[in-house]
C-alpha cells in the first residue's frame, strides 16, 4: 500500500499532463502514471539514428489550444513554435506543382495557373471555412451534454443549443454539409481543378481510414483547420526541439504545480470498490456529479504491473477507450450494452509513420535546385481519385502500392534535430490497413511497406532514396505496441458522426465521466477528439474540479 491521492491520471501523454496541471492548480493531489520511460505519449522527440532526432509519431503543430499554452505557461517553460514558411507544396506527376501560402494572394496566383475560377473562389472558401472553424473552436471547449445526466446537464445543453440556432443560416448550412458530406462532394461544390481539390482534400484522410468520397470525411477536413500558430488561424508550425518540446514543457509545469509523475509505471488494473449502503443512502442523487451512485461500484485505485496498489479518490484515464474498458476494467463491472458498444467502437486510422535521416535535401523534379518548399507540408497525392485508389487498394491488399504521403522536413526550420548539413524528414502515410488480410502480420510487411513509401517519394524527388542514411518505421501495429494506439489509431477512435461530441466514446458518457463513479476520461477518445489540442485534458479537469466541490469522499 502507498499513500492515497485525490486523482490518479493514467497515461502521461499530452492530455494526461494537461489534465494533471489543471487538477493540481485546483488543489487536488495528483499522480501521473506513465508506462514508458518518457512522458509525452505520441508527442515525443527521440533519437532514431545516431545524431538524428525527430518527432516520433505526432509531427506538426496547429491544434494545440492557445488557452492551454497560455494558462500552463508553456512559453515560460521553454516552448517555442515557428510557422511553416509555406502551408503545403503539391508536386505533380506531369512536372507541375502547386504551392499554398504564405498568404491568400500568393495562393490565388498559384491557383490561377490551374483555374481562374478556383482562384476567384478561394477567399470565399477560406471565409466559409473560418466561420465553421470558429464554431468548432467554441464547441471544442464545451462539455457535451450527457443523456440521463439530470437537469443541470439539460440546461447546459439547451444553452449551447440556443447558440447554434442563433448562428446565421448560412453557417448552419455549411456546418451541416461539413458534418455529413464527403470531402469530395464538398470540394466539388467549390472548385474544379484536381490539384486544388487534392491539396485541400488531403486533410480529410489524415488519420482517417477512408476515401475522400466517404460520407463524413468533410468533417475530418474541418477538424484539421480549426487550429492556429502564434495567433494566426489555420496555420501549421513546428515546435523547436520537436513535439517532445511541447510535452516536456507540460511536464515541467506539472512538476512546478506539485504533480507527481512516475515513469516506467504501467497500470495493470483499475480497482473497482463498493460503497457502503448506509453512506450511499445519505448521499444526494445528483446525477452527472461525482457522487452519482453506480450499482456496480466505484473506481478506487490502480494496481501496477509490478503488483503495487495505489488508492485514489478519482481515476482519470488518458488512454484509448478500448484499452481502458477492454483491459484495465473487468467486463463484470460494466453493463453488457456498454461492453458491446466499446467492442464495436471504430478504431484504426490506416496510418504508417516513418522518420528518415538524410545526407541531403530531396530535390524535386518539378523544381530542381529550389528549396523554399522544404519547410512546407509536401503532399504526394495529386488528386482525390489517387487518394480513393489508395484506400481501395489498402482494403483489398493491406496497403497501397501508391500511398498518400505527406513529408515535412523540420530540420529546415530547426537545426537542433540533425548534424550540420544533414536533415530529418517526417513521413506521414496513408493507407495501411490496421489489420492485414490473409493472416499476414505487420512485423513481416514492415520493410515492404517502407520501401513502397520511399519509392513514392522517389518518383517526385529522384535523389531521395539514395540520400537516406537511417530510418525508423512505425506500422499501425507498432503504433499500438509503442504508444497504446489501438489498431494504430492516432485519434483514439474514428472521428465519425456517431463517435463525436456526446457520443465520444459512447452516448451517455461524452461528458468525461465514465460508467463507474470516480472514473473520468481525459484522452483523445473523448470530446473534441484527436490531435495535439490539450482540450480533452483541459475540459475533463474542469468537470472533475466541478464534481469535487460537491462531494469529497
């Protein structure tokens, strides 16, 4: 037995750290348990080849909420984020190219080479997307209503609902389209050029094992544009020192606030205890608060894989919902309908990540000898049809021989990542099936998949393959094994309409409160979903602190 805590946070990823910081600020004695030897979850920087470091999994910054940056003093803790000089660069197989950024006027000039109509439409499209993203930014900070959570939750839901109904009709219509349509259908209504639609449509398949023609993929596009960098909305950037710089700054702030962080401390089980009947009978039935009664018990602590037991008044999970409810809590503590819903929770983003060490920069055939685009997100997927084919081939064969690849070369913005004159590149790749067909395993297919990615880049930059001096390849199974991303899902579950807001992860528990008393969710499997936002952690802490004022066990 060890000392008890007011709250134990399972998982030292960015959301777990954010939640712990706010809980400590609120006066709760908080412990973070991380199974790896470093905090950060998938937002870490590690050496993958002698002298070469890079962001291991998560690889670029935009969605990290400015409130989290400000309130957790991340800049004072050493975090510095720089904007990409260009948003995106799209090399094309016919030798042409398309650049997006650094501003609307420059992008219009690029678009005009393909379609004057598309260039003229761009400002209206950006304005529409910004209006929709503005609404999403507000909703992302709101606790979703929970079915059966009592009158207080009903009143909060009604208040937020009135805000939506007061939006201009045009914004309501745009939001309806974005939440329900495919990205292709949505973009077809705005643009006519294949490269223009491709550069926008790429966001709809990031972490989304689907075609841009799949209904609902337009929302994934929207999810990727509601961020900002240094006050510039919709921009993408790089954290100096890699993504680990974000979580290391969070860890420093957590420790300053008194949070205890334990590494190499994997949790084996959440202890579920019972409340005494006499005490339960005296408690007010404030459904949705921490004192809500649950006939099956209450989260009362954890047991580590070492056998050590740690008691706590509240257990806060930052791990994937399938890990939480499928591994850490026994089925007997949950009702069968809930268990069934979790079994069918959609997870698996079709993502493969590579980090490569380079002796020289890629030289693209379309712009030989030029380099301004090297700081951009370089998208190798020239059309929506190309993306659709990649998805369909992955469904049949396990992975596409012409995958979707985005390459970012952060060492062009950050010389701390590679030796002088050398570079590192992050390759984010779709589509690679979470589960391979025909009984094949990812450990056997890893090298073949990596070579397919390298060949894809080499078709656009013929010196790329020969410039590689080291590489790290993370298949969907590697992402699960290393980071607990079940089926390699970078978002802790699909961002589909039935798994958003009040239904994330299961309808009735979208308000960060689990199906057991004292159990909370603060990871990307809760609202508003995946990406390095810090918002699930921020919002969950708010609800935990709200509940703690009603009942102190």
